[in-house]
């Protein structure tokens, strides 16, 4: 089902909700769920490719800047929305996950 049409049901900077949605969908038998995450930073603040970001050395440690997403098959979309609502999970698709101050 590589070329199947999919709909994004969740896209946000929220790892906890992303994990709940993934676990629920896999436990209910939805096999064609595509879930992943990617970096929200287009440019890193370090130089020479060192990947030592000075923003990660604060009091709370490394900052999670990833954007998490869950895609489901179009034919499963209504069942998934009903399942998430019945379990009290609000799946939000944020169109501007980086925010107006996060762009370079």
C-alpha cells in the first residue's frame, strides 16, 4: 500500500499525544498507519556541521523541536476519527507548526 492515498490526522509539536495516537491505532489493528517526526529547524545555530546547538545546554537539557505527524488511509479516516474521539484524544493538524517567529 505504498501508493495509497493518505490523510494527515495529526501534525503538531506534541510527542506525548503522538505516542498515544500511535499506540491506540496499532493496538486496534490499523496496519497502514504512517507515523514519524522531522526537525522543525531549517538552519542550525552551530557552525561547521558540529551539531552542538547552544540552545540545548540550558537548565532543562535538550529541547524537543521535532514536528510529529500521523497519516492514515483515506478509507480509514472516519473510523480513526471516531476511535480517537471515543478515547478522548484530540487529533490536531497544525498548519503553522513552526510559528511566525520560527522562520529564518
